[in-house]
């Protein structure tokens, strides 16, 4: 470059100003030392920050101001398994990493973005745990027994703690952002257990309290059957679940709740009880339906003859269905004017016949019936006489006719033995002993049988 006034080589008078060469411009520090002074110093385990300068399939290069770029293997990029580096970082992005090795066997600086994230997350997670706070993150994986949530590290949510009720299919949760409470934390074992159910219970507590405060016994509500169990069915009322006990599903006898309702059914129910302290709701389905006992009582009275069907034989008599869901007991003493040893000597299951209502207890929902008294006149008497013969009794009143009854073969179980065994299996030892005592006291003699009534053995029987 030529010296000109533009470059300041001449003064205002046009006189030339010689250039001055400055030696040792860096002072005591050499140029190499000056360069070295700009290099970042760190040790293994330190956190560093830098810029992504290259992205490959299996690694990422990070400029952290060291003499060479740091290498982040793909496995050290994320807590997620088998990730594509280009989906985790971008060129030019500023990220933090932890120094794994300042110099490996190939002389490379090895870094970990995952470990840096892990170290920072642990401190935050511990603070949240101490303050009983909430963590949140996306579901990144479904594993055996639960979900993995990305909260800066891998948080495990057991399947039983994902919702208020256990969830069978967890796949739909992939990608969902979930909030949860920390219930277990162990840094040494790298173990973080979360509960979304605990968070749901906490956040819904106020809503549940408000829901229960506005729910009163006697109210009619609509809901959807959420689950069916052996002892009843749970119904989602739109804020909480209530239980319909199996005894409240129908006026009829229910062998299993699934015979009445199924999951997803929309039902109208009546609120029986609200337990605010235990947060439990008792519901009734049958209370919203016509009570067949009330209907029967309004249409019938004691002394009336009704037509029915024998449904079951028991050692002390037989049950006869006289209406939809209505069964009454014909005590063995009311089966015939003569002494009867076994109910099957007089009737058989499925047989249709006339019976007389001799007692109707609506409160206890029990009806006492009589075949004997139904046969004391009119058409019924004619049917009775036809069944047993015109000369069925001797002068002493003992029955001398023929029954359609076959004795069991030797070694086989008799009908009476089978009936007693089934009664024992169904009602248990205590009820069985009481029934035997009643039978022996009231049914072993004609006189005792005549004096007995269905009420006297009602304590030993259960409504079927």
C-alpha cells in the first residue's frame, strides 16, 4: 500500500511521518499462549455448553470452545431409546452437555446431553418431591407394567396408577402429556416412580366434595355402567362412581350382576346413601322400577286363590311362583290334608297348580301359601281329587292312595337326601341345623304338621 495522506503517513504540512514498528506487541505473552488462554478448561463430570456444528447418524459434534469439537454419541443424546439425532438437536442449536471423557482412546472429547439433562433434572425433581409438587411430561414408552414419562429423566408410572381405575390398554397414552405426583425417588438406583392417580385424586378432591354436597338420598340420577363385579355394578354419575349392590339390581333374584347390566349401559338409578367421609355412593336400580311385591299386594289379599308354578323343592316344603318375581312358600304341612314325608310326593318342579294365600307380609316380602286349603272346594277341589283319587283316605284320615313317586335304587341318593344336601350347600351349616330342627319339631307328625305354618320356619329359610 503506498503512503498517502489518506493513510496518515504525512502531516498537515505535507511532511512525511516515518512508520513505527512496535516490537513485542503481546507483551510477555506469546501468540501461542494467547491462543491457549482462549481455550475452555474443564474436567470429567463438568457441565459445558456449546453449539451443534454437525449431525451424523450415530453422533453429534459440539463446539464448546475446546481445541477440538466434542462428540455426543447418539445413545447419549436422549433418555429415549433408539432416537434419530436430527430429531433431538438442530444445527446451530445451543445445548448443554456433561463431559464423560476429556480424551478417550482416540483422543476425542466425549460428551453426553442425556447426562447433563439427567443431572439438572434430579436436582429439580428432588425439590418437587420435597415440596409435594407435580411433574409433567410426555409418555415416551409403554413397558411391562406401566408407562415411561419424560420428566428430564425416565419416570415410571405403574399401570395401576395411571387412572383412578386400572387401565388395560396403555398404548393410546403414547405421546400424551401427563401430570403426576412423585411417590418414590432413589438416585442411586436411578429409580423414579410416579402416580398419576394420586394427582387425579388430589385435583378432583374439591370437585368430588362439591359433587357429594349436591347429591341427596332419594334423588334420581342417570349414569353409565363403568364396571360389573360379582357383588354389583359401578355406575359413573358424571363426577363419581356409585355402587349398585347386587341386591339392588332387580326385584327378582340375581345370580350374577352381568345378567342384568353390562359395561356401557345407560341406567336411571336412585341414590340410597351418600357417605361423604368415605366418599361412597350407594345406588339402586330396582328402586326406579315398579315394586312387584307392592303391585301384588295391591291386587291380592289373604284367602284368595292364585295359580302358580312350582319353582323349587326344599326339605320343609316348596316354593311357588305366583307373579313376576314373586314366590311364596308352601310349607310341608300345607301341602296336603294327610301327613307328607317328602314334598316331592305331592309336587314336582315346573308343575302348575292352584294355591291359597294364607299370609301376606309385604314388609318382610314373604307369602305363605297352601295347596291343602286351596283344595277345600270348587273346581280346585275337583282337580285335587282327580290327582289323588276319590278314596284317598281311610276313616282315621290317613292317606291310603297312590303317589306318583319312585323310591331311589339301592346306593343312590334319594330326593330328600339331595334336597337336604343342596340346602346345606346353599345356606350353610347354621341355617341347615335350624331347618332340621324345625322340620323334626313340626313335620315329623301329622299333628305337628297341622300346627306348623310358614312363619314358624321363616327364620330357617332365605327368600330365593
